[in-house]
């Protein structure tokens, strides 16, 4: 897809957002808010994300994670990079 002169398969290749603890609006006491766990993504090519560079505090990268503990990436290709790593972002 090409939009405004930028070509990519998606904006971000992986977006994994677990529950947001501070956004809980149910009865007290608030339950434990577990992160996303036990996910494996393997042997696939997700194309070229528009956000292809490394993520910084002001620039998104190809992978976004929030309240995640253990998304395993095995032989996962995004653009020209192959990922074999474990994604962790506990909040």
C-alpha cells in the first residue's frame, strides 16, 4: 500500500497491548491485572512496516508492546530484519 508517498504493508507490524491497570473502573479492590504471556509468533514474514526504525520515546518502531511478559519471536521477519527475541514490557 502507498499513501502520501510512503509504501508499507502496515504502520506497525506487531501491536500487543495487555490490560491497562490504571484504566480499571470496576469495584474495589481492583483485581490483579496480568500481562499478555505465553505467545509465540514464528516462521513468518510480516512485510515492511512504515515504522521500520528502532523505537524511541518519540518515534514508534515496528513492534509496540504494553503490559506484555513473554511474546517469543522466532524467525520473524519485518522488513529486512529477522527477529529471534522475547518481547517484554511490564507496566
